[in-house]
């Protein structure tokens, strides 16, 4: 599958609208609509309709840079509202009904800017985790608007975080308010150069990974067979893979020539590895490249994609599913695609298409936090969103 992608990917389209760096992108379906949200240094959140290839909403609720954006599955499934959640350098987290253009909720207890937010994969996304430059992580209950826990331990800004994958086959939209006792953890990356793993129920650190020698920009949990690993990228230009069970570094991937802003486990497999055992990761960097790596080896990258010179650096990336609608014998059929989105400094969001055959087990390869429905998939291919811009040092990161 990876060789097919490598030989067939090509640029398809570009979204424009943002006037500055795109820090974050997310995807969700609302009824029959496939929507993408993006947050930018231009202080706006924009909602894009993928099928119609157009911007459908621009939200101006923040007075400063929007760092992170996430669609709220909890609001959609429990309250039937189309809501995006976004965090900012103005020290707030806001929930916005973008269909009715109405602000619903504001969390403002952090003492400094908020670099990361993630919804819980359990309880239908009722809980939200946030990491801040005030050195803390907070756990929020979206239903009650309460801050439930404060995680203290980092010695500097918490820049990125992730929540461990869904651990049972139960419906992820279950609205139960339980989050303790199930072994869920969060991992966080900091400007103190460490990655910490925290027990959600006790808000205590359980593991501290040391190895990066500059600030962390991205951390991700693995899933399935890689569920006991964490992937990280940092200002030290490296990508690293960690073993949660041993508390040790497994691999370090060298090749980028500038800050690694984003890392992801990909849906690709290499050398006929069994489907469901993805062994290819990817990373995006200010050096204006996207690189793919074999997790079993720290040798040179498998594949390198160079961005357009005007883009000047990859900032964020995310694998997501997209469906392309077509007619078959007078019936509407949804062909599904595996996608990787990238955000950019100058504002454009590019995407490129590459075939990815035999993705019939894609649901098992990718651990989507809210278990999107894949029951009616006909075929799977690949689309990649691509965009970028340069942020080269800690001072510019803080003031972005």
C-alpha cells in the first residue's frame, strides 16, 4: 500500500481564506456534510465544506491566535448541535455553534495561553483536556462546565497532549460520566523537553520520558499493536518512538533539518506486513518536508515530500477519513478515502491524492477517537491535505 501511495500521489486542490499560519485542523461529519475546521494566527476559526470545496463559516471569537481546534462529538450526539471547540493565546477555550453562529461556552481558568486541547475518547467526548503555557493540564467536564482536575508537574509550557485510545468495543458515544478506573492516561509534551504520562483518575504522573534536548511540539499515542508506544516530534529536529511499558526510547529518526511540528502514525504498511499492523509513521517540519519512516528501523526516511517554496514549512498534520460520493446504477455510493491534512503559515490548505488500495481494514489500522462509522465502506484510497509556513524558534512559537 505504501508503494502505491508513493508512486501515485499528486496535488488536487487548495483551500484559501486564512491570512496567516494554520496551526490546527480537524474533521467530522454532520449529517451528510463532511466538514473541516482550521485555526489560525489570523485569530479566526474557519469551517470548510469538503464536498462543495468552499468555506462555510468564519468565527472571530478570539482576540488572539487560535492554536487548536476540535469538533465536539458530545454536543452533536447529545444536544444535536454543530459545535467547534478552540483554544487561544487569549487564555480561553470557547465552544461555538457554527451553524447558528452562537458562542455557547467559555473556559477561562488557565493563567496563560493554551497550546493543546483533546476530547476524551470515552463518555462520548464529554471531557476535555487542555495544556497551557501556565505549565498545567486541566480536565474539564463539558456538561457541567467545571474544571475537575489540575495536573501539575511540568516545569515549563505544556505545548501538546494526547489521550490514550478507546479501550473497549462499547459505543464511544455512551454519555456515561465515568472516566476513572478504566486505565485511561494522557501524555503531554512540554517546553521542559520531557514527555509525561498521567493517570486521569488521580492526576498523577506515572512516567517521564527524557531524551529530546529541545521543546516538544507533538505527541501521539499508538493504537492496536502499537498501543504501548508514543511518537514525538520536537524543536531538536528529531522524531522519537517510546515504549510505555519499559519507559525507554525505542527509536530516534534523524533527517529533518528544522523543527518537527507534527507527527502521526500512518495507515500504511510496508513489505506486506499484515493489515492492521501499520509500521509507517510520518512527520512534518519547518524544513518544508513531510517524511515517512519505518518504525522498525532508524535508517533514512522511506519517502520525502517537498512542499512548495512559497509554503516554507509543514506545521500540522492529521490522518482523517473522507468520502467521495458517486452514482452506481442510479444509487448513491460512498467511496472512502484515507487522508492526511496539513496546515500552513500563509493560510492556504493544499491537498493531494494518492491511491491506497486494500484499506478494507482501515478502521482497525487507525484509532479514530470517536469511532466514526465505516460499515458501508466500498473501497479505500488516499487523499492528503498539505500546507505550511515557517516558525523557527521558541520566541516566535510563543508569540505566534
